[in-house]
C-alpha cells in the first residue's frame, strides 16, 4: 500500500463467541424445560465426571466443528447489511464484510442415573425436549463497528429485547437437529479417551453462522450499465429481439460458402431421396 493511501478501518469479529453462546443456550434450554422431578439433573461437560449415589447427570460434550460445504459462499468482500443513518449517496457510512463462516457444531449428549431404567427415562425426555428446539438462538444479528459500538442491522444500539417487526432487521438463527454422527465404536473410543464408562448417548448438530469483522468505507461504488440497444438490428434484421436473442419462428440462416479457394470434386452430404418402383 502506498504512503498516500490510508488503510481501511476494520473492527473486531462480530461472531467470535457464537460457538460458546450456542453451548450455553443448549444448557439453558435443557434446564428450563425439565419437569420430571423437583431436582433438575446436573449438567456436565466433563465425560469422566463421577456423580454421587443418586445424582442424575446429563453430559453435554461438544466434540467436533466442521465447515458446512453445502452453504459455502465466495470469500469476496461485499456490502454488509448494516444501515447507519443516511444513504451512501448522502454521505452515510458504508460497511463491508466477508460472508459469514457457516459451521456445523456437533454435540454428544449422554445420561447417567443410579438405575438403568431411570437413565433411559431421562434419555427419552431429553430427546423430546430437544425435538422442540426449532432454534436454540433467535435474536437480532449483532454487528461490532470499527469504533467498538454494537449495533443491529438497522444501525440501532444493540438490544436483545428490541422489537423484531421491522422487515429490514436481520435475525441470527441457530438450528438444532438430531443426527447419526458417531458409531458405537467411535463413542466407545471417545469415552475411553476420557477414561469414562460407556453410557447411552445421542448426537446433535447445531448450525451456526460466524460473522467476521466489518470494514469501514466512506462511500460505495455506483456501477451503471447502459441498456442494450438493438446492435444486431442491421445484422439480424427482424428475427432478433432487442436483447440479441433470436425470435421463435424465424427463418434459418442462409448457407455460406467456406472461405478460401473453390473446392474440386466435392459436394455437400445430403440424404438421397428414396427410389420408387414404377
């Protein structure tokens, strides 16, 4: 970069905490819906934790993060959905960012109880509870400006309890679904790695979008393309549309002789007419 050019202002990543927030939301969702007994189960992330005699435990262990290849976007900078004040034509602030990093976060959920039947009951309740989790996180999308301010897509100071009725408000959504990601052998190896006994388990996938930093710009670039004129009017005549495409039902183009000297003892290959007997 030359000495006369100023580096663009870049803020901190907006979604750097999304994986941890997803795990916390999963914990809170499980505890808020527990209705089997007065005492809720203990939530643990350490698979080798040894509970007390009659203590019920739900193990929530995040074991894998993978890039979602089916929703992959190009990495070029594009205008971010953040509107600060006036429009760019009037001197408003414009921000750019790269597309969010789309991730699949995988969790192993296991249960423990003193009696096997109680563990199976707790596992069944856990499946039904997470079946209701259409979105673990559903909130306005948060953007951190280069000056450190936290705003939503409308440019307002970030507030989790703001009204979400505005059509231009960008929302952040984290979905949750049960998947078959670990075989029994994989699970046994994972428990053995943590020196923990094998327990009944489930695997779930959370889909998140991790936003990167915003890049400030003093204004946008306006690109104007002239309308396509019928440049081929003199060439294609009335058989072409203004866009240049051939109109249906037009006459076939006339055959042209190949360039170069005239050929000798050659003729065009055509189907011969069948001979009829008199």
